[in-house]
C-alpha cells in the first residue's frame, strides 16, 4: 500500500491508518508513506492487494470522508466486488472538491457496461467523469462534492465496451446525474441500434454539451440515424470527433447531416471517413458557416484534387483556423495550388499537415510562395511528397518567423535544397524539430554556424551521410544546447564519424538518445563512443544495431557501457513514473 500526500498533511496519516486497522495488507505486507513538497502534487491513496472484507467498506468510506487533502483513490486487486463498490459510492461524502476513484479488478473487464453505469448512477456526489476500459480491467469515476446544479465540466467516457441494450430507468438516472454534461466521449464501442437509441435519448437532454467524441467504433445503419438525430439537437457543440469509425460512404453521408447548424464548432475531426462526392459537398456547405473553427482534421478521407478545390473555397470563411490536417488524401499539384491561394487569408494558422499526398514541384513551389504569409505558422508537415529542390529553395527564401517544427522526410530533396534550408534555419530562435529523413543529401547535409537554441530533435535517417559530411554536422550539434535526440540510422557513417561524435558527447548536457543503427561503425568506433559516454554524458542510449561489430565484442562493450544498445529491439530503459 502506498500513500502520497503533501508534507503538511502528516496528521491525516492517523486517519488512514485507523481506517485500515486490522485489515490484511496483502502478500507484500507493506505500508509506504511518501510526503511531497510540491504544492501542486496530486494527493493520492493507492491500496493494492488489501483483501477488503464487507465490514471494511463502511469504515473506509468514513475515513475517506474525513481526508480533506485526498484527490485520488486507487484500489488495485483489493477484492472490492460490485456490491461493495456500490456501498462505497453511496456512503462516500467528501468535502467540497473533486475526488477520482479508480478500481482495478479482474471482474471489471467481464462486467456489462450497463451494470457499471447503474453503479455509477448511485454515487452520492455529482459524477463528472466515467471511464470504462475492458482491456485494462479498470473503472474510473470522478466525483464532485457537494452536488452542484451547474458543474464547470462533466465528462462521460466509455472505452473498449459493448453498450448493449436497455433501459429507460438507466437513461433517466444518467440524465439526472449528468444533467449538465459538457463532454461525452466513446471509444472502441459497439453501438447497436438499441444502444444508439439510449444515446439519442441522452443527447436530446444535453443542452449544454460542448464536446462529443465517437472514435474507432462500429455503428449499425439504424444506429447512425438515431445518433445523427441526437447530435442535431446539440446546438452548442464546440468539438466534434467522429474519426476512425467503421463507416461506409453512405453511413458517412448520414452522419455528416449532424453538422447542420453547428456554427459554434471550434474543432472537427472526420479523419478516416470516406468524404467523396456528395458527402464532401455537404461538408463544405457546413464549413462555410463555421466561422469559429480552429482545428479541421480530414486525414485519409479520399479528398483528391477536386475535393481539395471545393474545400479550399469553403475555408475562406474559417478565418480563425489554427490547424489543418489533410494528410494521405491524394491531393496533387492542382489541389495544392488552390489551397495555397487561400492560405494568406487564414491569419491564425499555426499547423498544416499535407504529408503523403501527390504534390509535386509545381504545387510545392506555390505552397512555398504563400506559406511565409502565414505569419503565425509553427508546424509545417509536407513529407512524402515529390517536392524536389525547387520547393526547398522556395521555403528557404521565406521561412515563417515562428516555425517550430519542419518535417520534409522523403520529399525528393537533394544537396542543393538541403543546404539552402540549413542556411535559412541557422539561428532560428523557435525551431524544435527538423526531419529531412530519406532524402539524398550526400555532400549537402545542413550544418549550422549560429546554432538553434531550442532544437530538441533532428532526424536525418537514410540520407547517405558519410564520414566527411558528418564532420561539420557533428560540430553543429554543440551549437544546439537543447538537443535531446539525434537520428542518424541507415547512413554511411564509420569510425571517423563515431570519433567526432564521441568528442562532442560530454558537451551536450541534454542529449538523451543517439540512433546510429545500420551504419559502418566497427568495434573501434563503438569503444570511442563508450569513452565519450564515460565522461559524464547524460545520454540514456546509443543504438548500434546492425553495424559491423562481432556479437562477442558487442556483448563485451555493452557489459562495460550498458547504454550502448546492439539489440534489434529498442532496449532503452524506461524512465520510472513519478508519484
């Protein structure tokens, strides 16, 4: 058993110990108390393998009701059954505030969801969040005390479950308990027609619902009609996520009718839904009225060039848009050029993802001309398009000032484009991530003279980098004091490059990971890297799988320096989770 509490709450230890007096602490027979100096730290009580008897539950509820500091209680394999949990929830009456109760028991994964919801509906406090995970055998309930008529935020989450059928009584109980529900989230559920009817009834009563999420789920045809009907009455929705569901084109068309009148929407995610033809037309019609929209994600939605043209026209009204995700959509040069024409009219745009489309040099060059006009752009993803050096040269002439993330992997870049980008990026005060992986950069690897003060990650996997081109690059790393991860796998680096890296490792205080898989480093180079690590480096792992190092030598090296990893799988040590 473990107790985590603020340092000022040592008097409350007596309450906890009194509650648990005479109780079996389980096989470990241990009682740990951890005092935290952090004022904002969670005040948690975790009980594991405590073998609760029926008479212990009322005493536990009484003791918890006196624990003014408690914000979270976790019961793991404490033999708390369904009946005992019902009693605990009914008796628990904590002071004003939020309390999260987490129950981790094998029976949770087998219980029907409706049964668990019936238990939750009997709670004495106001239920602000319900999370059910069948795979994790976990039930999580957040309660607010005392019961309030206008809670700030309420959420109901159902994951990995079958809602089943049933039952007007449960519907009424949920409506009463969650009268001011603001967030309803369902993930990986099987929504049959009866389940959708229950959900429709609930949605009709949720006049203040702000966020609705139904993802990675299976919904029957009739169920879609009920769901759409319910959502149509949620006029104040600000976030709608219907991504990754198993819907065909007809089902998607039915569901998009729920977008009618959603003029308050700020975030919309329809990724992995087929949006061709008339479905996309209905979507673009709705978008033209969503003037407050801040995030639009339509990845893997079969939009194509024609669809992108229609979408671009609808986006002219979305002047508050901050995020646009259109990856994997077969958008070509024509679609990219139409989209580029509207980008300057989106002054708040901060992130754009056009990865894995069919954009070539013509579309890329047009985007490169318009993107500098997006003065707040922070994240730019254009990878897996045949952009070529013309796009890189265009981007280099006018990178947005606030750019933090630049991803151009597998973009048909050559040395000329990469060098130009490197010169343009040199000294950028906000840059945090750069990816130029899988481009032919032999002789043109970017390097820096001014450095990048906030750069955390650089990805140069499979870029044909050899010993000679690695020297200026390695020297550049020292000018990036925030660098945490360097990815140089699948290149042509040998012992000379390893020696250069070994020399700079002790000077890179924040570096945690270096990936040198599938290069040409021998045992001599690996020894040099081990010596560099020994000079006080805080690096957690250097990956050296599939370099020409004999197995016996690799084992010897790893025994001397465990942070050298020669395995096929990543054996990076996991950072222990804090309490």
